[in-house]
């Protein structure tokens, strides 16, 4: 049985880690934000803590079944943020859906108390989110890809605020 401080640590870090990813998505006007991803990570950490997944260094059967259920079910939440813009023949929201799935995985790791995995995953995630788009666009230009059809272009500055997107805090 975990003590109160360990439960608070695992659930608190899960909520903060998910919230940090959500803040990045929200600041870019994406359909998921701080509250959504914070709750996804908190919820997954909560069920992992319930299962007490790491007895003797490995996942228990209950922990394994919970992980399988989370990773299957979270796909439905992620699918909800993907949409097809018929006007431009583009799919939008794939990165936000991937962030939702990743946030669930971070919640699982927090619930299991795997702090090094959480820290490395968050560091890599923020590198990918912060520099991935510009690097991808540049590689398409250099390698002759078609960025106008393959990659979404940045939205105009007016559309970048969270007030312009579907995730509107306080509403």
C-alpha cells in the first residue's frame, strides 16, 4: 500500500506533466489543451496506482491489463481531435491526438513511479513539439517534398490564440 506522499507525488507529477504538454497544444490553438491533457495523465496515473503495478520490478497481470485497456481506449479520445478539412484536402489534429496518447503513457509511467522514463519522455516530447515542425518543413523544401499538401502550414497569427480554436478555456 502506497503512503499519502507517494500517491500525491505520482498523481501530482502526472497532472503537471500532462498539463505542460496541454499548455503547448493550447498555446498553438490546438483542440486539446492544459485541462484535457492534465486530466488524461492524472486519470491514467490514478488507475495505475490503484493496480499497484510494479511488484518485484515487473508489471502485475492487473497492471498489464490496465495498460492495455488505457492504450486501446485513449485512441477514441485522440480520434476526437482529428478532423479533415475538405477545402484543402488536409488532415488536422494528428499531433494533438498523438499528444493525447503520449500523455496517457506518461500518466501510466507516473502511476508506476518510473520517474526517469517520465523525465526523458517529457524532454524528448518538448524537443519534438518545439523544433519538429520547422525542421520538417525545411527538410521538405530541401528534399523536394510538397509542403503545401503534405504538411500543414502555420496558421496566421490571429488564429494562433486559444480563443480562436475549439479549446476555449473558461467556456
